[in-house]
C-alpha cells in the first residue's frame, strides 16, 4: 500500500507512510549507500554515509521515516562529496591496508569507496596503533579496520540472548570489544555470520578468511577497461617526455607499467623516457611532461628525489597505494621509528648477540619518523590508486594528460589491492 | 537490580574499592543478565570509573584552557613531583592516583583540582606541596577543601533582579493552588521562556507537548551536568538557590502531571550534592514534595539525585537519559523527542538548572515583573559567568540586552582581545563584537564568557578546545570521532608553521563536513570556534601561514621528520 508521495532529487516517489527512507528510496529505484543500516533493525545512524538533505537540512537518511510531501535530496554534488569525505574519514581513522586485507573484494566499505571514486583521501592518515585481538575462540577482531558501525552489536547474539560485541571507552579511544565468554558460545555458523555482516574486515573467522579466492569475491569484477588506442591519438610535434621513479615502493607499479605487453612499442612511438629505471638514466637531462612516482617517502633520499621530480616535471602523478598514502611500507607508521630500528638491527632473529650497531653514515639516507605520502611533501597533480594499478588505468591517465584524450575510469580498474 | 541503578552501583564500587574490579564486572553482568563487556562498555565510557586499582586519594586536575593559562603545566609537574606518580598511570602508589580532567566548573579559581571530589583551587606548586604533605599526614581531603562558591559580582538594581534576590521556600509553589496548568503555561509563554542550556527551545512548548503526550508516564529531569568548559553559572544557582531549581521542577510536574523527577548532577559538583539533598529534605518536610504535595490533592511528586560520572556529552539531553537508564551516554538519534519517548519510555522533560530556576521566579514574581526587564525578545535577566583575563571573575546577573562592552567593563577585563561566548562550542568574538548586546536579537549567550587578552596564544586555545572535543566525543559517529582527530592533526601542523592558506580553506571545508555529518551537537559545533576565528582573527592567521593560490607548493618539515632518527643515532651510536 503506497499511500504517500514525496520527492527525491526532483522525482516524485511513493511509499508507505513511515517507511524508512533507505528502503522507500530503494523501492523507487534510488540507491542511498549505507554501511550500518539493516532493514530489520532500528536505525543505528552511526556510519553517516547515508547523509541526505531533508527539507534543506542534512540528516542521516536511515533516520528519516517518509511523510507526505517530504523534499529529499540524495545526489547533489555537495552531498556526494560529503559522503565521499565521510568514507575518507573512515580510511584515515583506521589502518586500511587493502592489499594485505583478508576481506578485500568482499568488503562493503572498499566497494563503496570504489563507487564514490576515492583515489586518495583529502585528510591525512592518522596511523593510530590499534590491536588485532586473536584471543577469542573462533573470531579475530582487527581494530585497524573497524568503523564502529555497531552492526555486530545488534546482530550477533548467543543462543541464550547475550551480546558478543560492544563499545569500550569513548572519544578517539572508542573500540569494539568482544566478550570472550559469549564468543565461545557462538557456533561456527554464527561466527561466520558475524564476519559476513561486518561491512569491513574487522571481524574475521579463523580458518575461513581465505575460503573464497581473491578474484571471485562479491565485488571483484573482471577488468573491462578499454585502453585508448595509440593509433587514434593526435600526435604533437615532438615526442612527449616521461620520467618515472620508485621511492618506498616494491617496483610492482613499474611492472604494471610494462603490463601493456606489445603496447609498449606503440608507446615508444609517442613518448620517450628520461630519468627512469626503465632507461637507467640517473639524472634528468631534460624537462619532462610527466613524472610517474611509485612509492611514498620513507627516507631523506626519497624526499630529495621527489623534489627533483617536482622541479623537472610539469605534471606529477602518484602511482599506486604506497605513493598515495604510504601503502604497505606505512605499516610501520603506528610504531615509533626507534622500535622499528631496534627490532630490525639489534633484536631480530638474525642479528648477532649483543649487536649494537644501527647503520648510519653521512652517505646513507636518514629514516623518517614515518612513511609520508607524496602529496604531503610536494604538490601532486593526480593519483592512480591500486596495488599495483592496472596498466590500462595508468596509461589511460597518461594519454589523457599528454594528449587530452577523454577517458573514464571504469569500476573494475579502480582497485586498492 | 534494575539497569537504571547501574551508575549508582558503580559509584558505590568505585568509592568503596577504588575501582571496578573484574569480579565486580562479572557480578554486575550476572545481576543484569548481560555480557561482561556490556558492563565494561559503561564503566569505560565514564571518566571517573576506573578498571584498575587507584590510590587512596584520586586527584583530578583540570586541563581546560583557563587552567593552562594559569599555570597548569607547573601545577601538574608539582603534583607529579610531590606524589612521585605520573598522570594517567595506575599502580604507582597506594596513596595517590593522578588524572587530568575536563573543565570542573571552577574557571574563576584556576588552577583547580578535585581530590576525592573535594575541590582545591588557586593551585600553585607551593600550595600543591602543602596539600600533598597534609594528605600524606592523613588529613581528610574534606578539611583541605577550599570554599569554591563563586562570587556574585553583579546584580541589576533590586527591581530588575530576577535570580539573586531573596528566596523564601515555597513562594513560587504557593501560587500553584490558584493556578491551572494552562495559566502557568500562559505565564511562561508571555515571557517567552526559552531553554537556558544553549538550545533556547521554548520551555512552555516543551512542557505543553509533554502535558498533552498520550504517554501517561511523565518524568521531569533537571540537567545539572554543566560541562561546557568555562561555564559555572549553574553551579552558582545550585550553591545559592537550590530551592528555586526544585520549585521549578515541581511546577513542571504540576503542569505535566509527572510523578518522578531527577536531578542529574555532574560528578564534578558532587560536593554540592548534600546541599541539594538537604534542600530536598526541607521540601519533603514542608510537604512540598511527596504525596499530595503543595497542598494539592493527588499531586504526587518525588525527586532523586543521580550523579553523573564524567562525560561531557551527557549534557546532551538524550545522552543524559541514556546515562540515567544505566547505559553509555551516547546521544540518541533524533527520531523521537524525549517528550514523546524519554526516560524508560516516559514522556520526559529535560531542562537546564537555570531554566527551572527562572520558571519558578516567573511564577513567583509574575510575568508582569519579568516583562519589564530585558529586550523585546529576551525577557528578564541572564546569569553569566565570566572568567579569564578579568580582575573580577565570577557570576554576573545582567538584564538581557546588556552589551558585551559593559560586561567587560564591570568585570574589569584587562586588554580584552578575544572573548569566547558559551564555551568552545559557542562563539568566537573579537573587538568588532564588543558593542553587541546579549539577547535574542543580537548575541545569544549560553551563559559563559571567557576573556583572553592580547598575550594569549590563539592556537593554544584552539588546540585545547579540539583536544577536549576529541576526548569527549561519545565515539559513535564517524564525522565527530574521526573529524576531531583530523582537525587536531591540522592544528599541530599549524603549530609547526608549515601550513598554507590552502590548509585554512580545508579547515573550513572539513568543518562543514563534520557539521553536516555528525549525529549530535557535539560534533556539529566542535569546530565552530575554529572556523569563526579564521575570519575574526584573519591577520593573525595570515601571519602564521604562507599565502598562496590554488596550486600552491606543499611545505614539509624535514628537520622534524628526521628528529627521532637523529636522536636515536646520537644516543646509541657513539
Ligand atoms: S578491504 Fe575493507 S576492511 Fe580491508 S583494508 Fe580494505 S577497506 Fe579496510
Ligand atoms: S566490528 Fe565490523 S560490524 Fe562491528 S562495529 Fe566494527 S565494522 Fe561494524
Ligand atoms: S556527534 Fe560526537 S558526541 Fe554526538 S553522537 Fe556523534 S560521536 Fe557522539
């Protein structure tokens, strides 16, 4: 029985009076993204990504119950950006290393970030040290990834009606705690259900996290990204010059650059490489049109190289997760540099007994207190996400910038892992 | 045990055992039939409950900005030196435990601390030494406690004073018999009484909704959880006019038909609890509370006091209700108002201390009296507490419409440069505002002014505020919980001196995101002051950032980034 009408983004919609807006919108073919909402629950209103405007005021969509004549906005540019920003906040607040995350591909938060097109976060990553609690019987709680959506509080219960998850502390110290005693009562199915409803990779079940192979997961899609064909490109008077480098990276992004196989021959027709590991030219010999930077900055040398790139390139692009926000090397960012170095040189399994030497010399670069994303060191003009990014994605961006060819990033090219 | 008794029970445990032990958590969880971590969730939400043993004397030193300017650092160091303990650490001594705490409402007497909830003020390293020595000798903190009654520095001439004039028990209540709920509401409407907690919602309307609510169970709650840093005006009403507050609550009960009332008193004011209790006894004694109270047949109303446990956010009415019910003080989603679904499902009225006191005065003195005072839209007087760089900090009762300038004058402000109105979530004011009048038509003030002179560092102030919000956020929604940490990182960057005008632009944009996205007022207003200050003190900010256009270069502090490494090499490799 649809007895009222209301308005979303100028479209007349109808629904049952008092229906939750998220559901009512869905019935009218309008999708409002959420991370904490569950149809059968009272709204939790904790993730805030479902932000909409109700009669001109911002409000969480899940806490709206539709009434006759409501004026609702869902997809104004401003709201889209706010939604994206809130998601970005989740990324910087936690420590989301998608390339090493068990949930990658099955993760709703990651999926939503792809859909909203987050290439990099406008906010600085906070790198708070958080624990991974593997003490429970079946479940592992990885606090690095929890977005405090409260789904697990409401949805995971023992057969005798006890809650398993809850908040501890408040403010910036708020974490989700797990009750060991109650958790032990959960059946395997109940535990797996908890993992399933968690919109991130925070709740994992021991031995089950890799049961589904990467590539076959809910949000994994086969890349259909089309490359802009090189022969269609309007060549300019001269060959365009490209420089590349790998800072605190693994050369994976460079591998990906070469992943266009024979396409590389076409590339050579249009561009020439200046300073790059591909040419082994160590110093810039000419000013370049584009610089592709893999990896972030973990030592003073990285910073110097990055700064020469900025000086010598018109357009500078961060390629890959490490360049964009630190990526895998940034796993050390929650640990003081002293502890890292002690562990590496003095107390590691392979270090000599009573070892006292931590390498230092004026010729070796100094280690920075943390791994920095490139855009915190110099201005970066564009970010290509991925670990590594798909070759088509990289070259499409390059071609777009150098030859002003239009292209759009398609969903499957957008990856953080 | 009822869930709503949880906070009271936790207080007993905390007071008797010094902490909430694992055993206690287990027992409580059994009694309430909930998981252990649910109890733990409540315990760890509140700052004054501890999960580890504490010393015989727990000292909470206020770290608000006014304290910082009055020597917080030195006092803190003195406490650590004298006790041999570190702030925030457990298990260092059987005698002492030291913690920092958010504003304790003694801004006019900083530095201030609570020792087993007994207040000590005007602390200096010398007085700290003396106090700790006394405690070591076994002197009871009660006898060390200072008299902290705030000085009432100003009241209008007698015919224009509303609050701080002679109070006689029951004067307002005597009028009830000759009134009906309607006539009382009318009186309140005539003077347009609005909530004095900061939201300024029309009081009569709130009461009327509750009165007409289909819900037959009604509750009156007095919000005495004054936590906004720099604010101590409600404290002064509790100190001087506890009866007036209670009369206001009784009037509200008379209007709505409530049978139960609560005073939710912040634990920071627990030394005022006995005063309220004694006043309540007096009321019962005079049959102004209890069965058939105020001489009105079938008018039954009782009031209990509930102590908070250290959570600023509980000043938000729905968070306060959650806390009263024995839960974590997380504000509810704005789906139903407390007047529809409040404390344990009842129709609840939550009003601030000053609102109840004023309601009682309106009934006692009559709307005619009040209408002669104030401006066209704000009737009567306002209690304002002033602290900071003024010669006469304390309480000022002023007619609505009084200019800020006048207030600065009578409080003898010294070279005022920046005035914070209504606390960190309120307004940032500079010289250009000093001629503004405090009233609905111009500058609405929640009741507190912090005055800062030219020598005060603005960034330090903003940093203190942001730190306050990030610790006091309830933690349940992302834009507030994460947002405040992000803004804090930005302030640190500003302090490093590597920000550009682009960073300032971002602060404005990011604040807008927090404002739109946050679930309750805390997150929505957390960056209010910061954003306002960018415009109000533009020159200052221009001086500390590099101005640049859209595509500016990024600055990076290499020295700082290699500091840790250099230090390690220096310390270990020679
Ligand atoms: S896959 Fe999801 S939970 Fe895992 S790191 Fe990425 S965003 Fe976080
Ligand atoms: S553990 Fe998962 S389901 Fe629970 S609050 Fe965190 S993100 Fe949400
Ligand atoms: S805005 Fe802050 S205090 Fe309010 S609900 Fe959200 S997290 Fe809690």
